[in-house]
C-alpha cells in the first residue's frame, strides 16, 4: 500500500507546501497553487492552462464564492470542503475518460480515508447512501483533433454541516455528517491527487478504468429521468448500459433504445 495511505494526516492546513511535501506523484499536484478564497478554481486553472502551465498543475481554494457545477448549477463550497481543479493535456481519444478518472479517484479516496461506501450516479456524481457528496466538472478546449487543455474540477463536501443548508439537505451529504466527526482535508487532497494520476495514466492503457467505472454506477438497471445538457429535453426509461465513451443507453417505454451523450439523470423512486 502506498505510503500516503499508511499515514493519514489529521492536519487541515491546505497550504501548497503541505500538499506537495513528499507527494508521491510524477506530475499531478507537484505544482499546486493555493488560495484562501476564489470565485472558482476552474477559472484560475483555465488561465494557467492558457499560459502553458505544466500538466498536473492543481488549483485549490479553501472557499469558492461563485462556483458552478454541471448544467450551470450553483455548487456551494464554504470553508471546510474541498475545491480543486487540475490542468491536464490528454490526447483527443482519451478526453471522454476524464469523467471516469475523476469520479473513480474521488470515490476511491473517500472509501480509503473514511471507509464509507460510495456509488457513482451517471455520469460522475459520487454518492453516499444515495446523497451527493462530490460533484465533478470537466472543461476542455478542443480544436479539430487537438485538445489544447482539459480541466478536471472536483468539489467535495467534507466538513460541511448540511443541516445549515436547507436548499441541499434533502439531496446532499458530507463526510463529516456521515461519520459524525471531522475529516482531514489534507489527507483527502493528497490521496486525491495521487489517485487522479493513477487513473489518468491507466485510462490510456486499456479498458480497466471504463470497466471499474461501469461496475460502480448505481444508475444502471434503474428507471431514470434523463435531462439533456441544454435542459430542453427530458426522457424517462431504464438505464440499460454505458458505452466506452461514457454515453448512456436508455430503454424507453416503447421499447426503443436512445443514446444520452451528456446531461443529468434523476433516479426514479
């Protein structure tokens, strides 16, 4: 087992020095930019990518004041949580794997650090006991067949008292809420950077990442309501399977199959 799992730190100081000191990665997180507060780590990471930042550059903030998740939804990141964005330069054929890489990395480190059981709701929301604990956003700049850059954004509810936020209390949870005690964000961040690198490299070497992501999807086999990325189209059916590019196959009420490329799904009760 890697050393960063054997020694789970209790400190919560997310300074760049504490994050990178002895970090056992080749490139992810080796250059880390820390900010006490940002509007959004995604914007800073984007600017870093446009300046040619080294691959694996990580931007982390103690607090985000204007963060957005998928479908332009507000994502709360008060102090005590994790707001992290990583700059990557994948080949075009591996770009679709980033949502699998990020969700698997987040799910794994939660399980390793806290022993809580996680699931993934298509395409990349990490759940605990059916409630969202981690949201992931992938942004990329693609010209023809070239990926100029991609940014993996991860927001994780760590030491958040969800009772204080009635607007998300019914659908979201946090690690501290599930455990009944605070969790070391420093340990989580260091493990997360290592796992992002592990799954990112593995995604270029075959189908192992896709197969692990597919097995962890709670969505498959259930009736869902799928909303398109634009929010204009909604379909209801059984989530039957997922392709290697991450798209979802939905069996509609009339028996036909339709492919959902991106968007959001709600599990039917």
